[in-house]
């Protein structure tokens, strides 16, 4: 877990193949708006593995964190797979969720995404993680990022290949097998939904449809020249969107 800033807590939950370090740029950028807390899901980053991963388990980690904060309601930012975790946390403890920022995520993977993840699982089982990072970077970043910011894409590829193959597969299988549950009650929970116009996992049309199923007043933002990782591709613009949203709820 990593923390930055002071104020109302914003808990950031990474996606498949990520960890708390994904938000190392966002946290300082939001220091004037909130206390950003980035968590590592079990088996990711510095968090130890568990015998069996699940989204219910991941959601319970957020609920426990909220209770540790003396019951103070949390804003939750869920990226990609973290969107599912955020929704399930809201289901488990609706009184502990103050607002939701859902980034590049959907209530369940699209069929095309399931197929890509399943192919990646098979490759990792056969060959390990070597070389998979570059493939993942190509799928996750927008074209302008791949061409103009090779430092970002290369760092992502290295970090991807440094993770535990076994733990990656565990979460990938959980994601492939997940079927969306009915949305939790979010009547009094402000929501912000963000995706990139080149996001292959959560493309704009699918995200707009998802956003329309959320409470009235949900903001839907599609970031131009951006893929699946807007907080890495356009960190200042992304932080401005999130900061403005958080301030509007104070």
C-alpha cells in the first residue's frame, strides 16, 4: 500500500497485471484534493499471494480498509478489473462508499477481451512472461503513446514481466470467468466514468452504455489519443478530471 497527500481518502485499485505503483504519479498530483491510498491486490506488487483469489475477497479488503479508517466513507478509483472490485465493495458495504471513479472498466469483460486474456494465459503457461510485456504494452497504450513515449511503454513492459506468472494467471482466470452481477445500489453515490478513445478492453461505446446504467448525473469522459492507461498516458489531464470530480462532492 502507498499513500500521498491529506484529506478525504481516495482508494485506488489496479487492474490485471498492475499494482499500487500504477498510481505513483496520480497520488502526488491529487495531494491538494485528497489522501490517495493505492492498494496491492493479493499476489500483486508487495502483497503476498493467497490460496484462491476472488473479487469478493478483493472487495472485502476495501471494506476492511474503510472500517480501519474509523468507518469514514471512501472514494474508490477502480481501474479495469478494479472496476469490478469497486462495484463489489459498494455491494458489500454501501454506507462506506462515498463516490466511485471507474476507469477503463466494465461490469464484466467483453467476449473479445476474454479471448485475448485466455490466449495470454496459454502463452504464459507455455513460455513464461518473457516477451509478453511488449505485447501487453501494444494492447494497452494508444498509438500516439507508443510512438511518442517509449519510456512509459518500456517501463510498463518491464514491470509486467517482473510480476509472478502464477499470480497473474490466478487473477486472469478469475477475470475470464467473471459474470456481471446486478449493479449494487448506488443511488446516492456520485460516479465518474473515464476511458480512452483507443481503449480495447473498455471501448467508448461500451463504457457509455455502462455509464448510462449508473445513477443519474454520472459523468462519462472519453480521453482523446489515449488507451487503457490514461493515468500513465496523460497523467495531468487525468488528475485534473479526478480532482475536479472529487472537489465537486466536498
